[in-house]
């Protein structure tokens, strides 16, 4: 990307498009990270990562009691979240949250599968990737 041969309006559009792409990539990495870092007992926590743009939600989904073939739940949760992420543009806020009553306990190290938390470690990992 450079000014050479471009009008300022064209350059501004390039910057906006690159910003949109960067926002979506970072949000997708965050979603993938929290899904993979989630402890699994019956799949309820992992299936309740909700993604919204410019607003939060109180939504939860019922557990499938981990009846999905291995990896299928992860793909489904990511696909649902990715659909929301694709709508985000530079300047938007992308929220990734889990509204289950015990989500905060898991984030604070309650699970032996995720003793250091889920969201905070994922944030640190993604932040260091995009430095």
C-alpha cells in the first residue's frame, strides 16, 4: 500500500479495507483461542461462546451433552461466531462472551483443564501475535 499513483480517497479506502480485515482476523483468532482453551466436561461452556458486534447479549444455548463427534462442536461454535465477525468493520466493537453462571469461576482458574483461565490467556496470546 502506497500513495504512488493513488488519489487520497483511494488510499483512504485501502486503509479502511485493511483495517476491516485486521479487525476480523484478530476477532477470529480470539474466538478460536477461547474455544480451544475452554475446558470440556459436557460441552456446555465451549458451546456458549457468543459473538456479537457493537452490543452484548445475555443469550445462552442448551448443552448438547457432548454428543457431537470430536471437533464438530468446535467447528459449529466457530462458524456461528465467524458469521458475526464477518459483519464487523473498522471502528466496531466485537464482543466474545460466555454467559453461563460458572463462566467467571472458570476464567478465575476453577478448572484443572484451564487453571490459568481462558479469555485472559487468549487475549495475551493474540495481543503478542499482533504486536
